[in-house]
């Protein structure tokens, strides 16, 4: 009898971490914690992925909208002149019917078409000259460029003949008006200069051919 009691006492006195119920409990807790962590992480990353998908979809939609509805300026930039110039029908399809057409007489192969339109609340005028219904020159006026600072003679002096078109844009910004005639692009800067001092009649004109500055001039810069 005493021997049986002694065996039971020894069995009952086994450390708790040697008992089956202890390890079953630990394993159960591990499973619960792991499952909870997985669900939380899955929900977080799924949410982030959903946000990224929505953002990407919006970006693609906006890009497609721009491609499907290019601005007047973008349409103007796409028009080629010279030997590989667009023909009249191509340009009418791109810009629509012109506001006015100028031609000295019906036998003269040269005519000028003018389009008046609005782009970003700006009244823009596009003028294209055709010879035998092929575009030979083009110009655009009315661009309202809001520059961070008024251009000065210091900005003008940073440019030299031979500089690239990109350097001109990086130095002076986008022009108010520009034209393309016989492979020469003329950039004109004047709007902010006029706003700074209407009496000065200041302006900058840069001519570019083959992506290089070939001439520059300024008037009344400070």
C-alpha cells in the first residue's frame, strides 16, 4: 500500500514541462498566434496591393485619356513641315477646319490656314503655310507661360551658338511663341518680360536648326 502511494507521489511530482498537457497547450498557442499573424499580414499586404492596383489603374486611365485627347499644343508639335511635311488633309483631320484661309489668288500654290482655339484657358492661334497643299512652315502664338522668375540678361548670356535645344529650354523655359520655317525653329520669349515692365518692350529670340542654336537676339533686357 505504501509502495503504491509512493509511486503516485513520484508521478504527480514530475515537472510540469514533462507533462503532455503542457506541450499540447504550448503548441495550440503557437498555432493560434501564427494564424493570427498570417491573417493580419495578409490583410495588410492585400490592402497595399489593392491600393497599388487602383493607383496604377488611375495612372493608365489618365495616360490613355491624354493620348486619346491630345492638347492643341501636342497636336501642333506633331505636325511636320518641309520635305516630309504633312499634307493639308492630314492637318485638317488633326486640327479640324481652319478658322480662316488666306491665299493671294486661286492660281498661287501658296496658302496660309489659321486655327483659333482654346487650350488650358489660353487663346491659341496656329498658322500653317502650305505650298501645293504641303505644309512648309508653322507657328503658334498665345501660349501663356508662367515662369518662376523674370528672365534677365544673365539668363540670356548663358546661351551660345551651338548649344542644344534642351539647354535653351532648361535655361529659359518654354517659349511664348515658336515657329518652324525651312527647318529653322524660332523661339520667342516676351510675356513675363512685358508684365515686369510694359514700357521696356523686352524680348528674347532664339533660332535653332538641327537641334543647335544658330542665332540669338535680345531687346531691352535688364
